[in-house]
C-alpha cells in the first residue's frame, strides 16, 4: 500500500503519520504543498495534523488553496481515499470535501488529552475492522474541534451513515468534549472515500506509549 | 480606497467567544447595560481601484472564496476613502 502524506508550512504530524503507516507495512511518501501532483501509485492520501499557515484566518482556510489540493480534489473525485486527521480534517472541511465547518472549542481552551470515542458506523473502509459501539481511547489535541453542521446536514449525515465517531465516556455514553454537534469526532463524505476526524489515531499505535487503539483504525485502509 | 470587511458567526450559530466575553463584561459591572456580545474579526484591504461598485463586487468574491466560511459565518463590506 502506498500512502502519500501532505506537508504544509506548519504541519507537525507528518513524521508520526509516516511512522505509523510504515509500522503497519505501507510505503509512505511525504509530499510538499507546492507540488502539483500526487505520486501516481498513491492508494491513500493523508492530510496530517498541525497548524498549517499558523491557523491564520481560520484553521485550514489557507492550506486548502495550496497547489497540491487541486490534485487531492481530483484524486477524491475519482474515488481515491483521503484521510484528514485534526488539521487535516479542518482542511477537508474548508475545501468542501467534507460537509460542515469547525468552530473554536466551546470551552475556548486548547484540549490535549486522551479521550474516549464511540464507533458509530463501520460500513466504510476506515472503521471496517471495528464493531459498532466499540469504545476507543485516542489522544485529541486541538483548539478548533467544535464541529458544526445545520440540522438538514446532520440528518443527511445520519441517514447516510456518515457519522464515524462520537466523543464518549469510558462506558460509551456520549459526552461533550468541545461543543461538537451530536458530539461528533469524525465523519466521512457520502461516497465514503473521504474521512476526517479530530483525534489522532497515529498517536495511539504503541502500548508502550499508552495505547494502540489507533491501529485497527488505520489498518482498515490496508484491507 | 479601502474595504473594511467584518466577519462574524451567523445568527443561530452559537458564538462561544461572544458568550464568554459577555460573561466577563457582566462580572466587571456592565451587566445592566449589555444585551448581547458577539466576537468577530475585521479585515482591512487597501485597494488600487477607484470604482466603489467594482471594488465591492471583487471584495464580495474574496469573502465568499476565502475571508468568510459561509457555512457558519456572515460578512459585511464597507468601502471607504
């Protein structure tokens, strides 16, 4: 499997992401935002976490206009798989590849800690190795993770099985983390080839470092 | 000529920063005179154009493309000078 990880000025999770996917057996290429093309053998594009362009204006607002994003738009339109983690999720929202928008956390704090997540839909590449209602423990680290979508949009997400993950407590009861609509932590597009989530599965791949709940998530792309 | 663009969350989208600021002002003794507080941002653009109408149309495009996220934000444009 060939994974292409994008790198913008201010991205800071590209090497963690590379390490995680390589550990699972992928060949990983990091591609600079000024490039116009993705490597032709790309199976999965990952937009990693960080603070592209210093989060200026809005998180992800400037990165979405980078050269490489045109290639990502084309890749996604042709059914290519795209995963956005944290700032990557924000970029996908700004780019219109995923519906909704991100607001500042309702606590107004930067939140950096482990948090439980409930698996909502597994009928997709990303979460296919997990079971509905599984509870995972994965780090979150963000300031703008307060996902917003209007009522009509939310209905659509629910009806199409596009809600992937929800913030919850250790028992799996939905729990607010940042004010997100329906406690949403991750979604996918209608065609189920573009995925975005605020938590960092690539930081949860070694029990030695606390937890490996992210492995089964990332492994979904290998199947 | 310059354009002053104000961007803020739409009515109906909860403005947590506005709410926190409102609360802080309340505790500073302004409670009686405040109805609502909203936090937004202002972007000032110096323009080369001298045609107000053209400038407004171009700035509107800028807002829709980049300056505001119209999923959650509204904007207004003032052309001055």
